[in-house]
C-alpha cells in the first residue's frame, strides 16, 4: 500500500503491484494466491475488522460484486485475468496453517484421490 498507493489502504494498490511485477520482473507471475478474508469494506467503516485482503468491486448489470479476478487483469482493463487467482479466506495465522495442512495432506494422499480433479 505504501509503494503503490501512497500509504492509503485500497485494493487497487494490489492490482498495481501485480501489474508492475507482470511487466517488470524477469519471470512474470502466472499464479496468485490471496491469503486473507476480504470484504467490500476495506476501510472498516462498519467496524467488523473482517478484512485482510480487500476485494475489488466490479460493475455488472446486477450491481457491484467482488471479483478477485480483477486483480489479475494487468495488461489492460479488458476484464480477462492474465494469471490464475485463488483465495484462502482466513483471518488468523492458525487458520492459514490449518488450510495449508489440509491442502498438503490432500495433494500427498496419493492414489486415485489425488489424481481426480474437476475444474
């Protein structure tokens, strides 16, 4: 937030950082995992303290909705992500450790279970 939005907490600063990385790093990132719960209330105006990684809101015919894919639209405003995006919606480091342990256990389980994937 300091480097890409003058210290102001705003979701677009994350997208600007990803755009910088995509265009300037020797090897551009292809994947993005956001670790943290995110809501539209990134300034905590409602006082719930439930926002670690804010969600970017996008305009649709039905109103504004959160879209993590907008973070990865770094080559223009065409609405198409330029890298794969995922989110682990956790609030504490303990929750993050538990989720990572579950993912690791699933991937290392072996057999048919680890090979069956549906996208």
